[in-house]
C-alpha cells in the first residue's frame, strides 16, 4: 500500500484525502496490533469511497487488494481487532499519553532545588 500511496496523484481529492493514506494508516494500525473494530468499517468505507470517486485508473483499482482481502479474510481481520476482554483500548499508547507530563516533570525544578531557593 505504501508504494501505491507514493504514486497517487495529489490533485485527486478521493486519493489524497480519504483514500490511499487512510488505507495505509488503517492497515498499519491493524497489523501492529493497535487496530480497533471501528477501523475495519472505516477502512472499508474509505476504500469504497476511493474506488467510486477516483478519476484515474490507479485510484479506482488501488483499493482492490484491501477490499479483496477484507472479503476473503474477514475473520482474520476481525480477530486482529477484537474487543479486549478486559475492556482496554488497543490503540491507547501509554508512552505518548504521558510524554507531555514527563517533559514537564523534567523541565520543572525538583523539590531539592526549590528548597535551595528558600535558603
């Protein structure tokens, strides 16, 4: 999908905004284990939109592998994005969620430094 994304015409809105880059992003999320059930529906919707709305042959056919694999291997896709039995969100990234806090923590003075100021 990455090679197709790189060769897409950037003036065709269907390819540029809702097509190739979104399909690549959804596939990457699913393959990396971060996909959610809604990603399958969104990926299929983006592929069908791209197929209908593209003006060139590449845009109309670039989504075929995604649509065909969804038809042929839907149980595998659904297993990859199944709800977590504990209710956890697969796409939640703890490292990026706490990155802002960690940056502030390292930028702010420690308690020891603050007590030195009082002296």
